[in-house]
């Protein structure tokens, strides 16, 4: 197993190691195992600080940890430099807020979910606390225990100390912003990678996993491995993205069917020879970091995914089911909740037009007649009886 948790003496924590082994055997990805390992490392340090054994932990320790995560910043290996003045501010070009050093609400919710899973595993083994210290909001009773079969199921089972997550609207690049970002890229690899992402909305990890055999040049398709289900799926690619991909591969040279498509521009020393190494997620972040520094923006790879999704959702010839399939969402509700919304820019434009119409001069009212019309009198009195 690649990930283990060690205590203060450098010894492997047995309960965590056994849980992670079982967690990995259930088909979870290496990234998920790594994420759970860091959560349990934080939990073990917290228990050591408060002087409580892991199998004697109660809901009080979980509650206090949540409060501590909400109040204290994340530890950093080095202090902020250029980004120190931008923490918590909003970028005037993108309208997006710069992240600060505090734990996000989603991170705390993930922390609680991992701890609940850890103690559920040990409850199945007959060890650990009698009651799971990560309580649920329903007071520990079974969700929908007294459900009326004639009524719909209610969403129960929420963890008690989960902070609320504000609903975020998807951020999309305008055509002008996309052109500006694309023009600032300095090599064919970066142009091909971002053009491919904005054309089919694949996640960064999915795009970086593409290999030589995953490119169908004739049909303009690429094959990705979905992040959650690990299923293989072919996605369409725009014609410009295929052109940039061809130009990039002409510079790199021949790539075998099993070789990664995205590699470093500069060769690095490996086993005594200079060779190109596979591009990592951190290297991809560095590409956008340099582009953002030149433009004064804070775009991310996920913004390109949002851009692709909103473009498809706004096209009347593309159904919501099509958007769900391309994005790789397991449930239609996820796609509808996030992307079946009108773009804020269009809403602002409509309201601005409404305000402009209110300022337009009103037309003069029709003149009011001061006498009876002769035709009406003729109908009333007859043609020969008019006064």
C-alpha cells in the first residue's frame, strides 16, 4: 500500500493502516486513499493533542476539531509572497475570489465523511467506540425509519457538524476572455491542452491521463478515464484543438500507444539520459499560473470545464442528457443543478435593458374626444332623427 500514517515516534498506526488497506481493496483510487490518509493523520494528531485514545473518542472531539478547522488557517511550508495581498479579494477581471489559507467548508465535510467511514469500518470489526463519534443530524436513528410508502423519501442522514456549503454558480470565460487567455500561451502543448479541455469539458486529471492509443484522429475523439467511475469514455474534440495537438506532437516526436501524450517541454535527466517526463498536475497549474500573472486573472482548469458545459447548455440543439454524458455526471440532477441556469451575464444584460426602457420617454396619450361622434349618434337616433 502506497500510503501509511505514522505517529510521533515514526511508527505505523495500525488501525489506520488496516482501514486504508481495506479502503483501497474496495476499488477506491490512489487519490482517494491519499486523501483519507491525510484526514486520519490530522485526526491522530488532534487526538494526541487532546490526550484521547482513538477508540475512546466521542462526538465532543469531532465537534472541537470542526471548530478548530473553521478558526485556524492551514499550515504552510512557506509563507506567501506575491499572493499575500490578494488573499480574500475579488479579481476585477474574472469576478472570482482568491482563496485564503482557511479550511473550506467542503474540506471540513470531507474530513467528517472520512472519519465516519473509518469508525464504521471498526464498528463492523467489533472494535472502536460503541457509538460512532461522527454523529448524524437525526440523532442516531435510522434514516426514514418511519417512512410512509405513499410519500417521497426525505433527505436524511446528514452529519451533525457539517458546515453549510454556499451554492456556487459556474464561472465561464467569455469569448473575449478565452481568446485573451489562449493568445498568452507560449507553446503548442499548452494551446492544444487548453483547447482540448474547453471543447469537451474533461477534468484536468482525465486530460493528463490521455495516452497515444487514446487519440482517434479520423473521428476527432479522445478517450479519457473518468475520475469517479474509472470508466473509459470517448469524447469529441474540436477541429482547432486537433490541429494544435498535431503541431505539438510534431515538436515532441513519436509517441507510442502506451506513452502519455502530455510531456514536459524541457528534457530532464533520467538514468543518465535526457528525456521528456510525463506532465503532472502541478506542472499544469504552473502553466495557468504564468498565464494568469501576465493577464492579471485567476482562471483555473475547472473554469474551462464550466465554459464548455455552459456553452453546450445554451445550445438548443444539445439536450441536457447530452451535457450529462459529456461531463461524465452519474446523475442528471447534478448536471441540472449546476448548469441548467441562465448565465449571469445574460441576466445582467436583460436587467440593464429593462432599466434602459424605463428611462425612455413615454408616448403622449391619445387625445380625448370633446363631442359625440356623428356615427354613434346616427346609430342611436337614426339618420333622419339627428338633432
